């Protein structure tokens, strides 16, 4: 009898030991997670007890909080609806925050270390001072134009993106992804309604929740020729150097000829580099890329920002909206040697080359800014709840210098020629010097081509005022021309309303 009792006693002691260990583990390691969980009702009530700060641009509140009569005191609202959705994100009750609502959550909620003085004051007054206010760099006019023009594009594209930046500072002037979504239902205090709205968006095959301006990577087509041209200029080729061209060219080891978009484009045996950029000569750039070599092209793309995996867009310190890395892709045979056919295709922005719209705008911005590429950012300023104190003001910071001033000047001249004399005429703005490069990229044999445009605008003193990239996914014929037209409209709006710098 004693033996069975001893065994039971041992089992009970082991169970109590496990329970004790689990409780200590929860207190030591899991307490913060449970305490701050979005599913903790007490946390939710506390979170919504203090009025969340505004997110603003150009003096307009893009995200604000209104008082309610429910258990949760304040309701988050987004007056602009879908227009700013991919920048702002949303602040839900039971789901995780996204966008600026996420990356600036502590300051907006009033829990940031920066706002400890306000919280200490509340301890003595009994008040619940609201959260801090986050001011963005966006130009309201440029954002309006980008959103409206993408939605009403003239080629019927259903997906795309546009982003504009100030080349001198990196301040984002416009950021739109199409299709968009209304963040208001996602912030509903009716958690069933919010969850249903989120699930519907998540299951939508058009992926409206995806921020295509920062996270979509597609073949950039002829816009990548600017990177190739930069490499050429740094390797003994000038604007006026003749390069081989022709109506058709087949790379070594390839049985598939590369042709130009139209027989009238550079049909002669040679063209200058300036003419090749202006006319978007595929045969010229394919041969030029093979001449320069895979490593030279990959290195130049790297210097422009390809392959960067840690870039964020938000605050100039740590954190921000995540971005996808642009890639030059594989240009090798199985034995490690260069695949000449793949290199020829890569040189015209095909093969495995992939680029985000953000990267396209950064390339154009660096060329406009004398070769200096600035780090892109969205958050201009942090203001105290009472708006009397600024806790942070952005100051533009150089990210890298992919080309020197002379190469940048040559590239500007070639890109201006594209808009004045070539495929980018629809981007022209009266009274301003506009440069750019169109791109048409194959999507798949049974799908329409993507349309791209990257470009910049300079004022009468040739100072850069805006750089832009517009991408129309599966836009088909005329897609790159329509992207150029939209880009011109966005830059024109940014000229009249540059946003915060």
C-alpha cells in the first residue's frame, strides 16, 4: 500500500513542479506578450482610453480619432479612404497595425519615451493626454493626382503603382498602389465586421493589401537601360560613341534573335549611345551589355541600390515601411560561366531582372541630383500632443552615390532627349526640363506587357524638383506611353505642391 501511495505522491510532486515552472516561465518570459496582446481586453480598453495622435500631410489630417460612446473610447478614422491606405495602413482592434500606424505606433499612442513628460504630468493632473502627431512628407496634390490617374488610366490596367520623391532630400511626395482599399472598416470596433473585411481583402486575387510601390518586383524593361548606359559611360563610351545596332541581333549561344519594338528603330548597323537611349534600341543595348560583361552590369546595378534588403521608408532613423529588394538575377551557365543570351536579355531589362517602383524613382532621383541618391523617407516631423514641441524633424541624408557628376550630367541629357525626341514625349511639362525613360517588359507569353516610366523634372535653374516611377502591370500596347503621361501629371502636381521636406 505504501509503494502505490509513494508513486502517487511522486507524480503529484512532479505535476506541481511542472506547474510551478510554467508559472515562473510565464511571469519571466511571456508576461509582456500577454500584457500587450491585441486580444487582451484590458489592454484594448487602455489603448483606446487615450486619444491617438493624428497622421497629417500638408495641414490635413489623414488619420484621426473621434470619441465614441462604446467601451472603447476613441474610434480611428481615415477621411481619405483608399487614397492614402498603403501609406497609413490601419489601426485595428484585434489585428496587428500596418503602415505608418504600425511603425509610428508608440508615438501616436503616447507611449513613446519621447512623451514621458506628458505621461508624468498626467499622473498629477489625472488627465489622459493624447498621443503625438506624425507629419508626413506627402504632397496632397501629387497624391491626389497619382491616385486618380492610376485608377482612370487610359489603357485599362487594373494593377500598378506610382511613387514620387524629392531628389534633393529623398522626401516621398506621392505613394499609391492600385488596387487600393478602404481602411475604415478594418478599424471598426465591431471585431466581426473588421475581421470579415480583412478576410475579404486578403482573399482578393488582385491583392489590394499589397503595397506595390515598395514591395512589387517586376521586369523593368527598357528603364534598366539607364543602368547599362551608366556602366558604359564609366567604361570608355561617350554619348556620341557609335555602338553596334541593327534591326535584329542574336547573342552567342542563343537561337532567339533580339529585335526592336518597331522596324523603324535603329535599323542601321550603328547608333550613338545618345540615339540608342532616345530610340530605346534593344539590339544596341543587348550588344552593349554583352560587351561590358555581366559583372560590370551587376556591380553598377548594385551601386544604384539593387540587392539592398534592409531599406525601409518612414522615419530616417530605425524602422519604416518594408521594401522588397530589386534583383539583377542569374546570368550564369550551370558551369559558372556567363550565359551570353541571358546577359543580352538582362541588358534590356528582361531575363531575371526585377525592380520595384521605388528603385525606379531612386535611379531617376540620383541622376537628377548630380549623382547623389538620397534615402527615401515619409515621416517629416513628430509633434507633441499639444503641438507646441517638435521631437523630431527630418533632414535629408545621402544613401549612396552611384555615379559621378559628369556621368549624371550625360545621363540627364540622354533622358531629356527621350522626352523631347523619343518615346517619353507624354511626360513633358511646359516651362520645365523633363527627362525620363520608358520601358515595356514582357510578362508572360499569354499576358499583356507591363508599362514603365522613370523620370525627373528640373526647374528653370535646372534644380531637381521631383523624380517619379509609374508602373502599369499588364497594361498591353501603349502602357509605357500612358505611364509617361501619368508621371508627367504627378510631377506637375508636385511642382505646385512639393509637400514637406
